[in-house]
């Protein structure tokens, strides 16, 4: 998974480099450049989340917070 994300990010960087030359020439290229830039940012965020996703973080995510009420708490009775 990590290698696929890195490969995808590299591919997006290549696409951005090619599109950067044509941004001023066409509105379609400019929109496509922005789209690819957003896709690259999403992939980088996924990679960061994958790196930071330790066992402790997973356990904290699964355990409910004491102060929060869950929707099922309202229907007990």
C-alpha cells in the first residue's frame, strides 16, 4: 500500500510538471492542473496517515470518549 501511494504521488508530480507548461495557454489545462494538484495532496495525506497510524492511535480511535454521548445512548431504555 505504501509503495503504491509513493508511486501514485510520483506519477502526479510528473503530470504536474507537464501541465505547468500549459497553464497559461488553456483554461482546461489550468483546471486539470488544479485537479491533479488536489489528487496529489490527498495521496500525501493518505501516506502521512499511514505512517502515523500506530497501534495506540487505532486503539484510541476504537474506544469511545467518556464525555461524548453516542446516538445509541439516547435509545437505551
